[in-house]
């Protein structure tokens, strides 16, 4: 099942206070970037983030879920109504997120 544009727009609106949040469509789902780094994504209308140490500490009760079959587990963000919480989550995670891979030159 693909994620809806309505859910994407809702999450982007909720993340708007964090600033510099972008997305990219990928196979019916959406990758979420924070300040140019992959922070997580929207999979089957669920907002999942990378399970970096700071995210696990910020959301100690978070449940691990698979974004799709064969993928690595990610953390389900359930407190999506709280914009301050989401902003704090992304800010806490930022330093631990991997740097973007350089684009290959043709």
C-alpha cells in the first residue's frame, strides 16, 4: 500500500517548525530529509525515523517497525500531533544522521 499525499502534506505541515524539511517520492512512499540528511520516511501512512541513539533516547517507548519487506527496522513516531516534539526529535537526531552520499558524476 502506498502512502497518500494527504498524509505526506500533514506530516510536512507538522514538521514545518523544524525548518529545512524536504521530501522525495520513492516507489509510492516518501523519504524525509532534515537539513539535507535522510531522517526517515513515510511508509504506508506511518512516519518512521532512523533508529539512531538520540531518537531512541528521545522516544524510549517507540516501537520498531519495518518500512517495507526486506528493509531495516525504523522507529515509529506516534506523537505526530505535537509540533514541538517533532522539531525536538529532528534536532536531536541531526548530528547522528549520515551525511548524504555524493552524487555520481556521469
